[in-house]
C-alpha cells in the first residue's frame, strides 16, 4: 500500500510474500507443484499451483500493521462487513466468472468442492456462497490478532500439512515474516511526480520506464486511439520488454538507464523503427489522505488453511515473479512483484490514486489509464473503460473498440490478436481523482462509493 497524509507524508507498506523454506534441512524432492491453464476467453495463461507454490503469506499481517499505524476505526467495525459477506451472499456475475475460469484450482480439494462445487455443480451467479469458517476466523482476528496464524496452533497445523503434502512453508518462515515501511519510488512525469512501488516490485520500475519512454517519443501529442497512438504505444511496450530482458528491473537499474544518453537514444531509435504486456482499492478522503492498495492471492494454490476457509497463494508458481527460475531464490527473501499501487502528485497535492490487478498486465494497464487522464485529458471513467492493449511474447493482445484503420496499422508491424470483448485478462484499474471523481473497472466488477461521515 502507498499512503499519503499530512501527518506521515508518503509511506509505502510492503507486505508481499517471502520465499519459503527457512530452517528446512533440505528441499523436498517431490514438491506438490504442477501447471494449470487458465482460459481468459481471448487467450490462455499457464500458472503453477499446489502446496509447493505457496509463498509465505503477508496480507493478514500487512493489513493489521497498517490498521495499527493509520487506522482510526475499531478493527471489529472494519471487519464487520466482511463477516456478513462470509455468512452468506449471492454470487454476482463477476465472482461467478472468476470461479468458472479458476475452476481447476477452486475445486481441487474437498474444502474447495464443499465451498464452490466442481464441474457442473460449480456455484453460479445468484447462488448463495456461505463460508462460516472464514466468518469465525475474522472474528478471532478481532480478538487475538495474527498470533495464531503466524506463531500458534494454526501455524503448526499449516506447517504439518505442508511437510506431509509437499510444500515448503515452515514455522520459521511464518514467525520471521515482517512488514516493511519504505520510501516510494519517485519519478518525474511532466509537471507531475509519479510515486509507485519501490524494490522489490518490478512493476513500479517498469511503469516509470514506460512513462519516460512515452514522453520521449511524444505519445501525448498524438490523438488517442489513432493509428499513430496505437503503434507508438505498442513500440514502447516492446522496448520496455527488451529493457527488462536486459536486466532493468529495479530503481537503481532505472537510474542508470535514465543517466545514459547513449542507451536512451538507442531505445528512442528502436521505438521509431517499430513505428514505421489482483485486487486493487484506491481511496481519498476530504482531509487530503489518500491510499492505493493492491493485494494478491495469485490464482490460489488450491490449499486451504485448516479451519479458516481461506485458500493460500500460489506466488511461487507465477513465472513472471521468478525470472531466475522457480524455487531458485533464498528462503526469507521477499519475492519480486508486479503490483504497483501508485499516486501522482502535482506539488503537494495528489492528482490521481491508481492501481490495478492483472498479473503481467498490471503495469501496462496503469500506464495506459494514467496517460489518458494526464496526456489526453480524458475523464477518468472513460480512461478506465477504454480498450487496452498488451504485448505478450507472441501477439499484441488487443481489446475491441479501436478504429478499423488503427487496427490495420498495427497489423502491419506486429501480430495482433483482436478480442471479441473486453476481459479480466487486461487488468482491473480502480482509481480516484481526489475531490473530483472515482472510477471502477467493469472488467473486474469495479465500483465507486462515496461515503459521508459528516
């Protein structure tokens, strides 16, 4: 989470996952770790799940840490709506869609089948979802905090099942987990200052890199949605992927790139030559406090924590987070992330609070919406609703809605996969312009609420 307040200034809270295996004498030769293919309708993506995909979870400790540091409501009042939902609520269309595309994961275990069904019995839109174990677990958190989850009997049960089932999570992993408070990564963007996730997030660095290259190639001087705009945007994406492959993934790497006129000139030339690729909440209050928070469980590992109704993450199984290979890192190290909760400042005032879910597409989704608002002066909801593009390893994935001539111009320089309709694949950007408007992304059931506490 990236927060902004008069009292604390700008502060970034890092509670992403750690690599598991601390204190383990040897890694298991038979990890429960295997691939599943998720069908996004327009394309597919492979993820790895199983107990061996579980990294050290940090969301619970992170949320409680932030509440102690910045919260002003009682924890029981904050958690009460979630408890009510867990006691029973009708599934909406977006939730039902996610369950459908993630059905190989959600129905992998008896606990998953009991909650969500499987195959033809999978619960659907309008069906009642009840998770009594989660409701009880949330009530316990209000009374006891996170001690049981990270150090107590619940932690011991988790670890025992990991040892028996082919996972890597240890008691030492859980008890040693810490939330880090950091300075955000800060990068100039025109007359604004872009604040985003620092290392070990790769996403913040790559968004900053894309914004810098976009400004150098004068992307804002084109007409949004035109052939020139789309081709230059795709060219920037291609160059960012090339720079990432060369090793630019941290703020220090970015500083070296920005300080090298020679390397920057090469990138600009590459772009010119071409011109012939989670849950987020954005909040602002009337006191000037703002927060951008992105949390992720990945696609889920298929493993439920005993007695909680909660499925753990599969962050050890996402290839883009492990460029050196799966399970190659050192236990206890924080895993690199694409999550990039961000703020855009104009002087000391927050102009935009923004972030997104969407795996590898997080950074491109954020950059495209931000550029529309700042460079093309489009209303926030229009910018969020607008069609997006993402350059994967084979194709330029393209949502429908661009002019026919612009799509044809793209086809001349890159292989295009034109989708039939917008999809969750392209992220879910939820953003706020403080005091003006908010926008929820319809791709992921986004919504805007204005709360009056006067």
